[in-house]
């Protein structure tokens, strides 16, 4: 599937977005690309102003995307990819 708006993240990591309280709605789909090698599983997290507001169960290849829907006046958002087997430090 091709998406008109979006980004890809590879491996563990996070993307920070300055919202400055101006965002009123956040919608996203998260999934592991089917062409990834190995049997890795990823957990996707959404953090708003230092608080985790959403988390998936471990996602593997060829699994249906998880949909996130959150309404917020948050100042900062982090989208986090965490390995289901090792984990990383979460943002504050």
C-alpha cells in the first residue's frame, strides 16, 4: 500500500514533534513493513507531554496496521518504535 503522507522509521527509535498546543487531532496507522527480514516484532507508542497515551501489542510482518486516534492540546508528541524483545529508553 502507498500512503500520500507519512514517514518510515527503521529499527528502534523515536520522532519528536513540537505541537505547541495547536494540534486538535492526531490519526495514524502503524505497521511493520512486509519486506523486513527476520522475525522481529515492534511495539509502537504515542507519548504526549511526557505521558504514554497509546501502545500497540507486538506487531510482526504481514500483520494488519494498528490505528491511533487521539485528540489533544499537547505541546509535544513522540512517536516511538520499541523492539518487543529488548526495548529502548522512552522519551521524557
